[in-house]
C-alpha cells in the first residue's frame, strides 16, 4: 500500500514539474509575442488597419493573444462503422475582452496577414500537450491531432525548446499527432523537413489536413512519417465518376475508388473523412473502405472543459489554477 502511495505521489510531482515547464515556455512565448507587438510600427495614416472594423478586429486579436485568451476545442474522430471515438482533432478559439468566442472565420482575415497565426498555433500546441498529459495520467489512450505551423518548425527559438521538452517526455508520442495543411507540407524546406524528422525520431506522427488533391506522393508521405490524411467527405463523393462500368476518382481514373484507402494503407497512411454531416455520406464513406470519420454528425467541437476535464479526475489545485490563468480564465 505504501509503494502505491509513493508511486502516486511521484506521478503527481512529475506532472506538476511538467506543467511548470510548460508554463515557463508559454510565458516566454507570450513575452516574445508582446515584444514583437510593441516593436511593430503603428499603421500609417490611411492604412486599412488604422481605422474601421479591420483595425478594431486586429487590436482585439492582439489583446486576446497578449492576455492568453486562446481556448482549446476538441472534436471526436470515430472508427467506422462502430463510431467509437479513437482520436480528437483540436481547434483554437479566441475570446475578446467580454468573453465572446471568436470563430476562425472572423479572426483569420487579420491574423494571417499580420503573422500572428504561429502564435495562435503555438498556444494551441501547448494546450494539446497539457491535455495529453492529463489523459495519460488517467490512463486514457486517445490521440489528439494538433496543428503545428510551418513557421514553428523553422523557428530557431521556439522549436529547440519544444523539441527538448518532447525529448524528455517521449511517452506522449502515442497521444500527440502533429498536423500540417497539404499546401504547407508541400512548401516545407530543408529546415522544416529536418525538424519534422527529429520529431519522428522521438516517435511522433504527422497528419495532413486541408487536402485538395488526392493524387498524393505517398512515398514522400511515408518518408516524412505522415500517418493520416484528412479529406472532406463531400470532396471524396464529388470525386467519384463512372469509368468502364466501375467507380473511379477524377484525379486517379485508373484506380477503383474503393481501392484508394487500401493504396494509402500500403504506405502506412489512413484516410479520415472529415466534415461528415449526413447518414448518406456515411454510406458513401463505408463504400470507399474508409475506416475513420469526423464531423458534426458524430459530435461537434466542444471546449476542453466540457469535453475532457469533466470526464477525468478533478485536477490538482496547481493544475486548475495555472490552466485557468494561462487560458485567460476558463469558466
């Protein structure tokens, strides 16, 4: 009994230490972001950011980042046909000063041109790491897809610190899957590819989302340890056409549509059909031999406090206080 108690105390101390490390990294990143915002010159008179809704929205986004009001939302990825949750995809949501949740469609128009997306993605990344540790502590073996910005993979300050932390916590490799858009993956340079390889050497896997072209270079995906591709259900169905009495894909007419998922599996890659909204789409997905689905039909994105923390043991006072403080006051 004493050994069990000692082990439990040790795990609690280890978790507290890891959270403190994460808090330190987040704080340094927030300080760096604040410095960049201060150093950024004020918009010139007549610049579209200097007046009107665009400028006001940009200021709201900057304040949300400076005050760490970036929340983690999760949406289930289910196995088919069982519909059992096997993964979660993470999303970021910003909150303005009044606590109103801002959807990506609202803030992307100003965050991307101003180079703020890396900061948003990095804060989301730390949220994912924290919850993966939380899930592991409660013996829940579910992976989380988390976006990693191409700029983060090339960042000479951020990436070495993050890699060092992951190297000390390689047990998280089964629970954290790094995700890039197809365009970002295709645009990666030598530095980004090298740093992806370093993550893969630690056992971490990758996924592609925002897939617009099904004619992928599967050998390149295999070399980069990409294990998942996320394709819109509607896009998959719209790709179907009849060729010589059989269903094929417009971009791969020589391949039977039902064989596409088997082709990706030969390279160790699983297809996830996303944005599934209807039972009719589920039937189409199953006919294409796709094993995973995601979309509002299976569950909408929910804030982390609702989706996971309520299902886990109550966190320690330290964990609760710091997670709330860093998230800008989760309620």
